[in-house]
């Protein structure tokens, strides 16, 4: 099985961007909210937040969310 990445797209529901990671039947949602000078990010598994943080830029927040998502799959393996 391969890790699949669904690219970042604008998402009005989160006031920012969302992407996805999938491995087998498990799918993680990656979310970045655009704020004033801070960019909260979150990795969601179903309805559970499994990782989150705050970054100084949208690019940094996207990288952090992607890294946390990949780490979640590694821990589960």
C-alpha cells in the first residue's frame, strides 16, 4: 500500500485550507486556519484531533500538519 496525499485546497468550513492523507482504509484530515499573524493547524482522525499546533505562516503550518500526519501513520504501522 502507498501513502496517498490529497493536495491542499481552500476550505471555507475551516476558514483556511484542508488536505488529506490516506493509507489503506485510514484517512486523516489536515487543516490550516488562516488567522492574523498565526496559523493554527490540526490533524484529525475521524472526529478526533490527534495533533495540532500554531505556526507563523501558512507554509509552515502546512508542513507541520503534513509531518504530523506522516508520523501518525508511522506510529500506527
